[in-house]
C-alpha cells in the first residue's frame, strides 16, 4: 500500500532490458550515440514536430529550470500557479538558473492558472517601466500538482493570453503522459498546437530511473540550451544510459500505457474513497493523484498497517477525535495494483484484509 | 581499439546486477533508501572517515562545481592548474555555481600545480584589499588531466600552502581510483590525511553509468551542500539507482580493481609506444591515460582501421610528411584488453593484425 | 505644486556648502578621508551604537540589495510586504544581489507587515526540507510605502517573530527620518533596540543628491559588505563627496529638521483634503506622503494648472463623471511650502489662487 | 606633491557651479530632466554619433561591468589584458554582472593587448564545443593601465580581429580624454570609427565627483542596459546631479582641456625623471601616468617629505641599499601644477625645495 509518490516506484522490465542492451561495447559520449538519435526521432514523431530539438536531463527540476532560463531573462518574471512545482519544490532552482528572475504567483482552481488572473497580472507587471521586473514567461503544469488536467482548450486559452503579451509558454510535464491519456488527445494537441513553446517531458515519475526530456518546439534557442545544460552540470558523458531508457519509454507507447495504468488505479481509488462514509474528494481525480479527506480513525488504521502516503498539508497530526476528517494525498503509479487499492480502501473503512506486496509486471 | 576516453566504456556486470536488484518494490526517494545508507557507510569505511558526509550526483561537473561553491565565495578565486577540467571542460560551471568567482590559472609539470607558483599567486591575490577578488580555495585534479599522479606527499605540500593562507582544498577525483592504485596508498592518505577537505570521487569514468560522490571530510557545510545540490537540480528522486551503482562500485574493492586494470592497460600501451621508432611520451604514464607522439604514417594507419582516440591538441591535421610525429591522447578503461593494446601498437608500427572487439567481464 | 515624489526636490544649502568645502585639495579615495570618519562617528552617536559599521552608497536600491545579500543566502527567502519597495520598485535588485533568493510577499494594513501573517509564513517555509527555499530574513520599510509609520513597539513585535525563527531583520529606511520624527522616538529605539540588524538609512529622498548609509548594528558581516559593495560597483573613489553630504545631513539634526518639515506639510495637506467634500484618506498620514481620493473634477483642475502627482494606482484615467472620486499619492518634501499646499487644496476645491514656485531655504 | 591617483583630486569650479545651478527647484527623476537631454546631445555631437544611446552611472566599475554584461553572455569569456582594470581592480564585478562569465587574460606591451595573442586566444576558445566557455567580447582600456595609449589604428587592428570572430568591442575609457588628447584624434576616430561598440567614458578621474557615461554606439541593447542599470542599483533618482556634472564636463571642451593639463604635467614629470641619474622609465609616458624606477634614497627623501604615490608593484619595501632602484607609479591630474612636479623632481634628486600645496583653478 504505497501511495507516497510516483517517484518511489521501480522501473518496468523494458527499461532494465534497454539498459542491458545499451551496455554493449563502446559508445561515443555526450549524446553522440545511436540511442540519442533514436530518442530525437521518436519524440519528433510522437509530437508531430519534425523541427523540434530534444535534450535529456536526469531530473525534473533541471528540466524546468533550464527551460525557464532560456525563456525568461534575469530581470523578468515567470507567471505560475501559487502551488506550482517550480515555486514550491525546487529550492529556488528557477531563480538560480535564470540569474535571479522572479516568480509571480497566481491562483486558480485545482492548481490550474485562472486565465483572468493571469491576464490581470501580466497587465500589472512592468507598469512602472524600468523600476520593476518585466514580463518573462508563463509556466503551467500538466497534469497539475492537484491531480487535475488542463484540456488542450484550456492550455490554448492560457497561451493566447501569453502570446498577446509576447510571452513564451513553458509546460512542466512531469506527469505529461498522465495528462495526455486523461484528456484523450494527441501530444501535439496538448503542446505546440495549443501554443506551448517548451515542454519538460517527464519520464521519472512514470517509470524511468531519472530521465526527462526537454522539447524545444522552436529550436532557435537550442544552442543556448545546450550551453546552459553543460554549465549546469547536466550533460551526461555516458549519455547512452539516459537515451536507452527514454527510447524504451517511447517505444510502442509504453509511456502512455504506463500512465493509463496509473490513472486507472487512481480512478478506482478515488471512486472508492468517494463512496466511504465521511470521506470527500478535495479535487477532481483526473490523473494519477487523489486528494481526499476521511475520518481520522481511518488514517490511524491505515498508518498502523504501514500504508504510505502524505497528509496534505503535511503538518497535520493524527491526534484528535476519530470522526474528524483529515486530508491526504495519494499517488498511484504504473505498478499500483487493484488489489492494493482495494485493500487500502477496506482498511480505512475498517476492514482487515491482508495486503499484497508483490509488484506485477506492466503491460502483461 | 577504443582509446577516445574512459567515458565511452560500458559498465561491468556487477553494476547492472546491482541495478536489477535495486529495482524491487518501492523505495523512499531522495536518498532516504537503504542503498544510500550503505554507500555512506562504505565511503566512511574506505576513507577511514567516520564523520564524513557523502552525497551523490550524476556528473563530474556537478560534483566539482557544487563542491567549489561550498568552498569559495562569489568574490574570491579558485587556484587551479591552467589545464584543469574545472577551467577547460565545464563551460564555466564553477563560475555559475559559485555566483561568479574567478579561477586563477597556474602552471606546473604534467598538469600538477607547481607549489612555488601557487604560493606566489596566493601572495599576490588580494594585495589591493577590497579592490580585487579574495583568496578562495585550491583545487587539484588527481590523477591529473595529463595522466600523472600526485603522491600523498605532493598533495600535502599543496595543502600546507593552502592551509597557511586559510584556504580549503578540493580534489577533483574523476580518476581518483586510478591515482590511489598508482600511488599504492590508502584513500585516506591521498585525501584528508594530506589536507584535502572535499573530494569529488569519480565513478563514471571508472565504470558507472553516471555517478559521482562528493565527500565532505569536514561535515560543517553539509546542509549548504544539500541545498545547493537540490537548487542545482542534482538531487535525484529515485536516488536508489545512483546509490545501488556506487554501492556495487565500492563493494569488494571493485573500484580499485577496475582502476588497476585500466592502469595496467595504459602501462602496457605506454611501454609499447616508448619502444616504437620515432615515438616519444609527452608525460609519464602514471594512471590510465597515455600522451605520446609518433609518426604521422602510424596515425594514418590507425585511423584507417577505425582506431578511436584524440589528437592532442585536437586541432592538428594528419596531412604532411609521414615521418613527422603528431601527439595524441589515449585513454584506457577497466575493459581495455591486452589484445586491443597489442593490436593497436602493431598497427601504428606497420602491422596488420586483426583487432578483437568483445568486452571481457572484469575481475575474471 | 509638486507632489510627485520627494526625489524631485533640490538639496538644501547646507549640503551644497558641504560639497564646496569638501572640494579643497587632495583627499585619499575609497572612504579613507576625514569626512567619512566624521560620518561614521556621527551615525554611531546618533544611533547610540558605538560598534556599528557604516557604509555609504548612492541609491536606495543599492543599499537595500547589498544589505539583503549579506543577510539572506541564495537558497532562502526574504519576508516583506506585498507592496514593499524591494518587491515593486527595484527591478529585481534583491534577487540579483542575493544570487537568486526569493521574496515572500505578505499582507498587512498600510503596507505594514501583519505579524500573524509573518508568523504563519515563516512556519510554512521550509516544511519540505531541502525541497523548498529556506528562511532568510525579514525586511520592513519605515516609513512604509503607504505613508504609515511602524512604532518602535510594532518593529519589536516583528523582530521578535524573526528572532524566534533565527532570522535577521532589515529595515528599508528610505524615509527613516520621517518615521523617527513621526514616532517621536530616538533612532536607537526604532532600530537596534527594537531588534533591527541592518538599516538602510535614506538621505536622498530627504534632501541629499544621492547618498544612503547602510548601518550594520552587528559588524560581523562588515567585510563581506565591503566586498559586495565593491563588486556591485558601489564603492566611490572620490568618496568624500558622499561623506560630506551625509556629514552635513547628520550635523545639528538637519536630517530630522528636514523630515519634520516634510511631515508637517503632509499633515497640513492631509487635514485639508480630509475636510474637502467628497474626499477621503486611503491611509493614515503619518509621515510625508498622503494617499487620498477626491472627485475627478478636482483632479482635472489640478492637472490643468500643472500640479504634479501620481494617480494611485497609476493606470487610472481622468475621463468619466466629475463627481466620482479618484485616488492619488501626494508626497511632500523638506521644501514643500505651506502656500503650495494651500494653493493646491484651493485648486482641487474649485479655487483659482496662483501658486508660488520659489523654493525656500530650510530651517529659516 | 600628490601623485597617488587622479581620483584624489578635487573637481574644477565649473562642476561646482553646474551643481549649484542644477539645484534650483524641482526636477523630474531618473533622467527625465533637461540636463540629461543636454548630456545626450552633447555626447552625440562630440562623438559624431547621432544614434548613440548614453547612460550615466557613478563609478567606472559599474560602467564597465554593466557594459560587459550587455555584450557577453554568462557562458562566454571577455578577452582583456592581464593587467586590465576589469581583471585586477573590480573585485569580480564583471563576473557578477555577466552572471559568471570568464575573463581570458592576454599579454602585450604597456598593457595593450597583443593582436597576435588575441587572435590565437580567440582561435583556441570553444574548440571543445559545448564543453568550454564560448567567445564573448573584447575589452581594451584606453589610456591603458600602464599609461600608454592605443592609436586609432591600433584600436582598429584589435576590432578587426574581434569583428572577424563576430565579437563586440568594449573600451574602458576611464582615462579616455587623456587618450584622445594624446593621440591627437577625434573621439569618433578612437571609438566607433575604429570598431568600438560600447565606451565607458570616464569623468571621475578627470575631474568629476563620480560620473561616468556609457555610450552604446549600437543602440539595439539600450533597453537591456537600462534594466541592468536599474537592477544593479545604478539608476539615480536625483539624476540631474549626475547630468549637470557631465554637461559641464563636455561644455566648451572642458574635459579635453583638463586631460591636456594632466598629460602635460605627466610629460614634464616623465622628462625630468628620465634625466635623473639612476632613473629609468618603465613604460612610455603617453597619458597622465608615469611609471619609473629611481634609487631608493630618492624614494626615502620623497616619502619623508610626504610625497604621495604608490610603489609599483605595491609590496616592495624601502629598506636596502640606497642606490638600488625601486619602481613607482605617479599619476598627474588636471590640477597638478608645474611647481609641484619640479619640487618633486628636485626632492628625489637630492634637493630640499619647499613644495606648494595650493590647488590652482583650471583653465585660467
């Protein structure tokens, strides 16, 4: 019963096999290997973007911060949601990589930027001319930090506002596959066709060891990106081991299949929770994360049995009357089993079922 | 016949097996897993340094730049050799991570800092008080970029000068195992016992996919290091995959055994080259890299057969009289076979032997 | 009728005379002159702080940004009011000088930080450990950007919260003299006795050409400050011309006398506005700035006669029904005359009095 | 007998008078005043550059660092002389403002960059592609730090090399007036006509309190410069006091007249020193600084009488045999009198003449 985060999961057998295969003989370093070419081609095909440039890094924070540094000068601001990963979970990496840009924090339901609020904030910025920071870029996360999904139309609405102000759009796609699968659209429709300039395409949370792709749909800043990546210490010499994973991930739609499984598990969990007495959902469950509240006694039972998840916000305590609800975040991954979900639901509902622990092979 | 760099080699089976084993079930992220504890313990044991703090990153540039950022404030300078990796091969990563510190470039044979020159340079710095940059840190590379090795006594001589000026010492140990094996000393003797404060302990060039350890012998700046690592995008969520590799690397002295094999291959290559008519060594071969010059016709034969290595400096050409020597860098790795070396030597000497291509298992 | 800002005023004759006197003969550069010593002594005496270190720079932005850079590391955040000068009017200078720290924006009446909100924000920061930015420093502005004044007790309340979290306190005192005079307290009571660690003591808005003092009540970071100042290009070679102005400013309480005059003018203006039909004050007038709203027709009359001031916020327009109120900011300075105030009040009230334009000598 | 530096001199009466005149009434801040327009027009006329953009700052370090930040990205290098002010005397300000660019240090006689060495260094940079820093900009100082002057042809030779590599050229003109007067050319011939893109035009060393102009002959980066200036804390609110000084400086060729006087004094001093027994010139005296060596006993006599100058390098001592020469730097300014020079020469030659101390009015 592990719902702490999708970054606690193992990788699927396809990824291990790809690493084993990539390990034969010598390979030229720094991305001059065949697997890297394969990745580039696969991304261009998957996104219907033959001109796009594609770069791999090992963490989502690196992907986001490097992307934003190419889009936003030091004296400008990045418009993002108040709870965006770039604001809350990267220890100031965007500020570091941009050379001291600001983040302008916006509201909006389910961690989606409210378009009206974005428009007003852009209008407000730089009214004092040289005295305050300038308009830099817009960054949205899809799927969002609250487990919701922007539709392509919603992305396009944000992009239009950005475009009207001459601003580029970055998408933090740490859970991009979950979003695309949820929206039932094509990758291109969710990105460049909806006005996104740069995508951080997550691999890690959805089944790789630590590989993210940065996709520059407009390749004009590609060389700058390469220099910033190297300078940030994010250019791998034995690059084939990143590329091999990403190639396996994209092959035969593995990335989409894994995201589907994670989303399905979350949907099952969400439906189960919603049906429990005293439980409520905090946000709609549109991807692989469930935010819900249920009575304290259910939490106590779950934690006693070793269920792993975070109370949300984290600084709450379990003490207090058993029937008062407490909120929590539960994240499913490609390897979350239905039995695990059902056992967890039974547990917080008062059940005593035993819980399976084996991780199944994916796609079997 | 692949001598381009040690970063073109595959990883040994032990490392693949460690990854496969690490892939079972869920693991807490960001270094809160058992493999990371094992690495910490193993490093402390190998270096006889029970207080040391140990952090993993994926590239040598990240290791060096993060280490220097903790040692040198923005308004100071890092003393290093003119040909140091931190100066020549990191696209300014130390300047980026320190917030704009300088590098003061020093001479010295075989890419080892000349102690007298270091002493004079330190004496010169900050003579103008607030008007110029201040003394920051000393950084040495061992084994050096020229394939030489500082002995523990030579390291201590550098450290004494640094210590007298109140400066910390960083060692870029991208090829640290090769240096230790070459010097026949213990890791502790080459580092903290000789006055080194922070070591970038290389794993990648010596057989991992992309793992380096930063060892802070003085743990007082550990928390700052952790924040800088996260902010630089170098904290891995699925940290177990870094730790598992490093743990395998340190287990049963695998790292030292692999470095021994690489050094032995280089020694064989170096001896063979020295014996060729018209060939000369540029530097003593003390680790796993050979710098030598031999007649152009030998280069032509080698390159025609697909031998991989870099002319050194890189911007020379093969055209010209066949008997004029050209210099080159040849790097051996844990998987360089004697047969490969011999075939290469025969080739540039005019032979026509066929060359084996299979990579052998290590330690067999 | 010039109420645009206190930075549009001339300097008083004492300052010009001090410059003329300072211009005799040679003087050692970079603060090694007698005037600089006099300033140091005068500040220490005025603030009853014999250990304080005192440095001069030419702009308030430099003073604030350098001060914050000494108090807040790159991976931390500065807590300040949502409308603080460091957030709204410095084009990201704090982010630049700190190396990419954040500013956490807080609410509170009259541009004073709400203590409860500060406490909650500090409590919230760094809950995710290494994943988000850390607690850095607290910065308050006194007098505030809304023309209000923190009492020493209110400053102490903020400082206590900061101190409990181990955070230093910076005060942006661009209008510090106006605040001290308004509160009727001693400079020491408003600063270090109330827990302030570093004060940016404004001279420019209150009558100098461009001189601000940074006062480090705790001198332990003095050398770092000097290096950051030099590196920022803010160390003057002909330093005597800064020092002579600041010395004249502090001599015979000139700074306090000038602030008193500005405050008195603002009080007269505020009282007059409050008495006008259809006019309201937006904030209490406690220093030298008045924020008020009055009918559009009054604005039209004023602007037609060339009265200088900013609508607040700036992006409003004069078009529309004449009886609808519009808000504005009116700033008085040491040389605002009662006649000017009265003429302005008469004008917006429908009068047609002619307006004097000559600037009177101060303290006469 | 004050030869320590030209930054120890007072300002001429014209500058004081300009300040007094500028002090009448209110003036719009931040450069929106009439004096700033006058300066812009005067610079454009003096440099025959009607499109140039002109910005004022208060220190040479700010002028240089801001200019270089607009010309050189963080991942590139500035080619400059080993003894350039930007390298030796700015505490890393260029590194700070560029966001961590490098400085590549070159040799050349009299602190002038050797063109061949520049060409080789540019050729060498970026040979390793993404792995090392890229080519950024070229910066030369005129007059140089050794008191020599580049002719327009020499500037053009440097610029041609830069242009061929696509690099912009910056000129540190802290003593630009001295250089122009010495070369007997027009300002345009020494700058944009010789390929200079940005000039830091010094005012401070040549008679202002602290004013430098940055002239962008190509105005395309003007807005970026304005933002960087503000963000660096170098935009003055009471800007008229900078502008008034610079306007007076440029009016009626005052700047050139003052530089002529300083150069003439240095020439007199240089000729006198060259004629002394045991004395030698270290560099040709082409501007207002004299570098010479003479016997220790002469130094002792001079220093006993309170003569002010720096031994060069600074860390030499006076102890030792009296007839052994010691080298020194002697800088003349607009107010150095012939009597002062003669008295100094007599003193080190063994004389005992009394020395005048009064500063004469300029241009009388």
